């Protein structure tokens, strides 16, 4: 292992900067959690998580991470490299969601169809200004896939409904045994 005096100064600067930005992000998210308890989720979503400076901090953190990956030649250690690249892919997905998503609600109540999506705009004081209602695609019970496997000497081939993918092994709506 290298001593701290033999580490490249630019690598040390990138590493220290990355640690500082990560610490700032952690502190901001911890503070946002406390603020959320007082002011509500909508406030924190708009003024912290949805703010330009929070996205910029994540972009700086990602850029420093890429620089550190290159500077330390992490691509030579494939498992560790893939782990860190997967974090970057997740952050790219988060950025894509931030830039293209629309926030709304689906109300799920017992004995009612949850087939509408509501998106609204709010005024600065939190009052509802407008609501748009969109239809959702209803899950169809007739979408099936078949899995074949052997248990001891018995061959099983259940047809599994896409509406109930985790209900294998017991009879449930949308599932038949052949």
C-alpha cells in the first residue's frame, strides 16, 4: 500500500474533494429529513431535492467520481469498477427521471378501481390550483407466461399471470396449473 506522501497530488485533491462533496450531500439530506418532519414532503421535494443546486451537487459528485475512477485506473479491477459504474448509471437514471418525470398521485381504495392518475399544480401557499386526471392502463389478467420445472418425479408447468407474478405455488386469480 502506498504511503500518503507518495500519492499523486491531483489524485489526493480529487479524493478529498469527493469526500467533502459526499459529506455535504449527506448533511443536506439529513437536514432535509428533519425539515420534512416540520414543513412536509412537498416543501422538501420542491426546495431541496428538486432544486438546481442539489442537482448540481450530485453532478459535481458524479464528475469527481468519474475523475477518480480514471485517475486511480479502477478499470483494472473489474468488479470494483463495475460497482462504481453502476452507481453512475443509477445517478444518470435519477437525472433522467428528474428532467422528464411528472409528479402525481394514484388513489388506491378498497373496492374501487385505481384507474386514474391525478396531477396538480399548487400555489405558493400550498393551495391546489388545478388538477388534471389521466386514465391508466388496467392490468389484464389474461397476460400469461409459462414456467416448466420438475419437482422430484413430477413435471409442473404453471401458467403465471403477469398481474400476480409472485403468487407461484398457490392458486390465485390469474393462475392455472396444467
